[in-house]
């Protein structure tokens, strides 16, 4: 019994798929003020009405012309550039955060960056100040990179 239902359902589905598609009539109504209205019925009070049936022989209503395909390719290329640019911005933002964190962590002098004085105290060596300059330069370089990424260069 269930097998008969399956066979019957497959025949019904095949019959529906084999029927030719019927194109709906499309009306282009030109109004007295010159505006154009498209619809499945003629617009009332239209100055001119044109009746058309879309050509669905080539795969349904629509289809893409070479001009439309070119436009789609251009839009896809622009989308990829935008997304690629956004990824670059995200990466440079992370690089800036990392450089700022390294600078903050590097404020404290290391034991080797202190020099003892004659009075028993200590002072910071030139090595400390060189390291601080390098950390600051890394932050500035990351900021410039982020500015460039945001401007799209």
C-alpha cells in the first residue's frame, strides 16, 4: 500500500514538473503625467497601456545579460576589496593594542637597567631609555599602519 502511494506521488510530481511554465502577462501603464506603472493589471486612468509576456524559454523569467554579469562581477570585486580592507584594519588595530600593551608592561625598569651611585642609590641606565624609545616607536608605527589601513592605502 505504501509503495503504491510513493509511486503515485512520484507520477504526480513528474507531471507537475513537465508542464510548461506559463508566463504571466505584464502591463506597462503610462500615466497622463508621464510616470510609468508596471503591474499584473492595467492601471486605471492610464494614458497608454502596453501588454507584454516575459520570454521564459531560456531558463525562466530573468536571466542575466552580459552587462548585468559585468556589473555583478564588479560588485563582487568591490565587496572582496571592502572585506579585505576590513580584515587589514582589524589586524592593524590588534597590532596597535599589542604595541600599547608592550609599552605599558615595559614601563617598569628591569634589574639590569639600574646603575648604582656612590651614595648607595641607583639611577636608570641609558639601556632603559633606549628600550622606552623603541616601545614608543613601535606604538607610533602601529598607529600609522592603522591610519593607512583605515584610509585604504
